[in-house]
C-alpha cells in the first residue's frame, strides 16, 4: 500500500513512540504496529513504558503510558534512543515525551484533547502549540476523537464507547505514513472480539478512517518506507520476553520428556509467564496460581520431588520471600527454576520500571552456604533459550537455577525465529531405574557431583527427604558437624563444576583493545549497538556481555587480563562490578551505572566510552 500522492522516502530504520493516558490503549496500539512490522519482514525491538504511578489521575504526566518501537531494514538490537515520530494523545503525553524525541521529529496530536483544562492537568503554563516550544518539528494536528466518532456515527454508539477506538485512528494514520498494510490488523480484531461483531466493525472502520485521513490531508510532504530485513529462512513471529520464557520451558518439557509444573503467585511484571503456561494443557502443562510467594515455590519443590520440570516465577520482592525455600531446594538437591523478572526497587518503590536490581539477592540472598546456578537473559528472544538452558542445567545438575530477566525485555518484543524442537539440545534427567541395587539418596557421579533423581513410588527406591541435613551417601538425617561441612562443600563444588558445561565467554571486538566494556543481562542490545558504532569509528573498544553469572565462564579471567581498561555498565548502583571485584581482586574495574528505571541509551554508552578512551 504505497502512497500515490506523496514522495516515498526509503529509510534504513525508524523509531515511533505512541503515548497517551493509561486508558488510551497505547500498549495495544504499539503491539499491533509491531505485528505489522513483523508481517512486513522488518527486524524490530520494542520498549513498553508504563505509568510511573498506578491509577494516576487522568491527563497527568504520572499517568502517561508509552510504547516505543524501533524497526528497520538491518539488524535491530534496541528500541531506539529517540523517536522520529511521536503520537501524543493528550498534552500530558506530549510533555512527558519531549525529551525522548529527535529535534526534527514528526509529532501527531489529538487536537480535541489539547484544551486549557488538559493543559492545566499536564502542568503547562503556556500553550505548547503556540509558544514556539515545538519549533523544528512537523506538528500534525488531527481531531482524532471527533473523527473517530464520525467514522462510527451510524452504529448508534454512545460517545464514550465510540471514542474508545481513537487509538486505532492514530494507528491507521501511522500505517499510512509508513506505507504499511493496515488490513493485517483486521485478523486481530476478528479473533480478539469474535464474540462481539459490533466491536470488530468499530475497530476496522476507525483504523481504515485513520489510514484514509492520512491519504486525504496534505500534512505530509513525504511518506516513508522501511524495506524488509534480510532474515534467514524460517518461521518468525513477534514475541515478548515473557512469552518467549514460557515457550522455552514448554520446549524443555518436550526435550526432557518431563511434565512441566509452574507454581507462582501473580506479580508484575512476571504474571504473563504463568498466564501463558496455563494455556497449554495440551502439553500436559500444570499451572498453579498460589496465594502467596512461599506457597508458589514450595509447590514447585514438591512438583520437582515427584519428577516434574518445576518452575516458579516472581520479581524482586517475591524473590526475597522465596529465599528460605530456595535454600531448602539447594540442600535437598532438587531441580527447580526460579524466574526473577527484575524491576525497580527497593520493594515496590518503583514497581513497573526496569532495573537490574536483584543480582546481589540472587547471588547471596539466602542464609548459610546455598549456591545456585544463575543465568541472565539478554533479549526478548533470548528469554526462550535462557529458559531452556536454565531447565537443562537444573535437571542435569540436580540443583536450583535462578533465571534473571528484567522489565524491559520481559515486556519488550522482537522478531523471533521459532526453532524446531528436534534441533534443540537433548535434556537427560538422571532418573534412577526401579530396583537399582546401587542407589543411595546422596551418592554422586564423579563428573557432575549430582545425586540421582529417585521418583516417589518407584519400586525399591524408598528414601527420606526433608529440611534437616542429610548424611553423605545414605541420606539419613545427620547432626554431625563434619558431615555438614562436607555436604556444604560438595553442594558448592557441584555448582562450580557447571562451568565445565557452559560456553566460553565471547568478546565482540579485538582481543587487545584499549577499553573493554563489560555488561550482563538485558543491556545487551544497547551495548552491541554502541560497540558496533564505536568500532566503525575506529575506536579501540571491545565488549564482553555475560549471560552466565554463577558460575562465570572458565575463561573470564583470561579475557579480563587482555585489556588496559575495564568498565562495567549496569542498570543498578554496581552489583555486577562488586561481584567481579570479589572474584578477581587483582583487577581494576571502573563502573558506569544508571538507576532511573530506564534502559541505557546508545549515546550514553558511546559518550562514556569516548570519555574513558580520552583520559
């Protein structure tokens, strides 16, 4: 659907930000646009930005909801620093997002909402449309609310119901701007609202009207086109990190031939994993919505004891509550996976914003010596592979695993190439055969130091399990202090030996650069984009991005020793850098941190790298 009236400008990439009140449907609008970019074959990454205040008064800056998408013809690793196009549904959304747009960005506003009353709610003293504060921007004033009502006036809807679809009018207008096929969204309406044909008709009409409005007005001298990205042949779809995490566990269930059990208390932003698993009873998935965090994890321990792939999900505050039970899983040596979708803290101090807030808690947040394997997913799509690997490591090493994601990648989305199950690594549970005369509850193999998995009810394998220390080999309750020390050492060594079964740490860039940037988890896309740009500019910079946190890859020390200067970048006050200082005391680690509930910008990393190179 190429515009015939305007010159079409081809772009390598573009960034669009939808913004409005939390009730304006910005997340849905952004998701539908993401789906359409996926259909068009673009690579993309998104960043949903939720209101800073829960149930903030309508029309206030605190209640603004945003959705940013960066899509392109080439590989896209971030949601973009600044938006090229801003859709502002009211004055508050304009005010909240001015610092997140380029100096020459196109701004589309719902002029019906730009009233004196709404200016006051947003904290404006002067009218931003007339005070020259938008100089340099192309401002398209469109009466979206009025035009939405007009599009459905013959359907006998009340005004409130009619104007609910104004987000679809805005979406249609953006589809026109970027020469995208608006009809791809029709199937969503037909599926989502299949029980209410009237709502289907309303959304279709309004979306079409928005597209036609763009074609009718003469506000745009140019429209834009982003060609499809050269993706590998395969089956692709748009996934969020939470969706990919759930699918990773389902895939692990298939490859391990174990039924999956997920026991969780719903908590933002992890609840969607529970919701997704609950949809897949055809894979014999069992989901349990617990009344609290402790019930969630102890049900998971019980499920693991019975031979299930056992998973629990939470966020930082919930991880705190689960700490005692994680210790129980460590000493009973049962495989469970704890997914922690990190968010701003402490506790609910910043409940919906993204931070890498829980690394110290994952590493040390248990009493006594209770080591667990720790992984950190690097992107929305990587959540699939990280969930799969976390399951494999937990099962094959008979120990708990904590998988860290974060709010940005959990709610953000990107193009995901769906793998074939048969191409994924096999997962081999160390389950004991019935009547095995050599079986002892805490007898271990020589390589992994894992005990074997005796499922209850299996003939000839009766054994006790519980919260008191077990005697080595026999599993009998033991109060012997020397046995306690031995078992603690064995459990620690078992986790340390996981380093033999994880990949070597890789580096992007030269082996002897002047500066090594170290990062971990969900900051990967920003770091990679920044490094690529710096290297193109001829800067002596490399990147080591860590996915395996505990244990660290075996070659970590060797990598660190190659570089003159090392800076650790993370979205907290310095949790990973402090961990590295403990592990490698002979090195000097600089740090660069951000704790604004927002991801790094590419320009921030580039500026910091240049600053350190010039010192």
